C-alpha cells in the first residue's frame, strides 16, 4: 500500500459532515412571517388621509396601540375601521388590556376641536389612562 492510498483511506473512513437544512428553513420562514406582519401593520397607520399637526419632536408609533382617528369632517375611525362615538367605548375596552391603557389619537389639524375633546372623554371613560397624540415632523 502506498502512502497516497493510506491518505485516501483515512479520509473515506471518517464520518462525513452533515448539514441539516430544517433549522435554517425554520429561521427563514420566521423572518418572512415577521417582515410580512410588520409591513402590513405600518401601512394601516397611514391609511386615512389626515393632515396631522406639526411638532418639532416626534416619536415613532407603537403598532400594538389602538389608534383612534378623527378626520376633517368629524368621522371617527378605530384602527382604520369607521365607527361612531357611541360604539367607540365598547370597541376600545377589549383593546385597552393589551396596550396598557394607552390609546393613540390622530386628528386632522383642521378638524373640529369639540369632536376631539368628546373622543378624549370617551377614551377616558372606556378606561384609557394615557393618550399618544399623532403628529408629523416639522419641516
């Protein structure tokens, strides 16, 4: 037996290295699901054409918050779905448990101030403890 044949036998006799693709496929699928969910949640926040007031300091929205929007005409929306002032309290109560009592409020700057105050009152009566006011960055 020559020296070259001995080397070949040593390589062939060892256990081969295996690579299991199942965990890698699981990770890729989880990443895809994560990106699909986060991309659709970001789109729902800007679905209504509101002219938000400007502020010099802004903070990014948290997608887990229930968002109440008031448009220029005074129509109410909860998470993008149209609602009324009387239905708002009942619809908010189950959502407040997951948000820790925080509710996002987005209102058109040219809308009715009285409507916004009534909405704030309903949010407070439903159990909302804090408001996160929606603004847009100043130019």
